[in-house]
C-alpha cells in the first residue's frame, strides 16, 4: 500500500482477512485483523506484514484487504472495495 498524489491521509485503517476455499469453491474467513496508521507519509510504501497460519493445514488460501480512514482535510473516507490476492495451494509444504 502506498499513499499517492503527494497527499497523506490523517488516518487509515487496513482490514485484512485470510480465507480458505471450502468444498464447492466457497471462500470462508479463517482469520482477520486490522491496523490503524496515523499520518502516514505520502509516497512511502508500507512494510509488508506476513500472515501466519499457526496450524497451517493443507488447502487453498487467499487474502482480501481493504482500507478506510480520513483524508488530509479530516473528511471520512468510506471503506474501499475488497482487493484479493492470488490463490495459494498448501502454503506450508516445502517445495
């Protein structure tokens, strides 16, 4: 994620979910978290945060994320649309 256009929001909250594909291709959330950032600098890319699934069962997984916050004028910004990662199969198996 990166703040762009030379503008930095006053506050941004990132919501992330880890999802697992179930029978029939239905996705279900198995873990979720959020983090709030105050006055993030414009143009600086945020550090990636690795997701860890402690029991790490076999299966197909993806993450989905979105953000909301307040802009540089203090106006509330509604949550963005969900953004999805690529599917990963059996992420804990050694290749």
